[in-house]
C-alpha cells in the first residue's frame, strides 16, 4: 500500500538524503504490511513507528556526519588551492626578480661597453694630438738647427769675405 507513495518520494530527487530513508521506509512498510496480514496489535504498529523513527535518526546522523566530512574536505581543498596559488605567485615573483637582475646586468654591461668605447676614442684623440705635438716639436727643432746652420754658414761667408778683403788690402801685397 505504501509502496507507490514511497516510490514517488524516491523520484522527487532528494538524492542521497532520501536513499537511506527510502530503503528504511520500504523495510518498515513491508513489516507493517506483514503485521496487518497477521492481525498484529496496535503495539506492534507503535514499535514499528519507533523503529522507523530510530532508523531515520540514524540516517540523519549519518547525513550530518557526511556533510561535516564534506565541509572538511572543502576546507582542505580550498587550503590546498590557496597554497598552490601562493606557490605560483612566489614562482612568478622569483622569475620577475631574476629577469630584473638579468636586465640590470645587461644594462650595466652596455654602459660599461659605452664607457670603454668613449675612453678608447678619447685615448686615440689624445694619442693623435700627442703625435701632432711631437711632430711640431721635431719641426721646430729642425728649423732651429737649419737656422743655426744658416747662421754659421753666413758667419763663415762673412768671415771669408772679410778675410779676403783684408788680405787684398794687406800691406805686403
């Protein structure tokens, strides 16, 4: 008699909550049908109702335990997810720091190259200027030597002219 009602109740879609209750209700309904068929007293029906109540309390406690376990698992899952997110953030931060260091090292190497190239150009300019100064000093020294030679030649020529002039007017000639 109760089976059609219980079958409808199972189809209502309460999921795991109704499974245990449905199975208990079917067993109790079968027992109640057997008691009616045998002509059992009202005390048997009361005992049956109490058994149904105890069965449903056990199922409710089981469901509460499962829900508590589900909440615990959910919290553990959220904790694991948060830990993974934090680990990923730390990994990405480490990559960013490493990349920043690499960029700084590259910048420093580039600036060192620029400085060295500028210094090399400055040294080449200084060497060229020193070469010009050295050449000018040699030119001045050569000019001074040429002037001294010219003066000596001039003095020698003047001395030769004076000597010949004096010799031409010399008294014994």
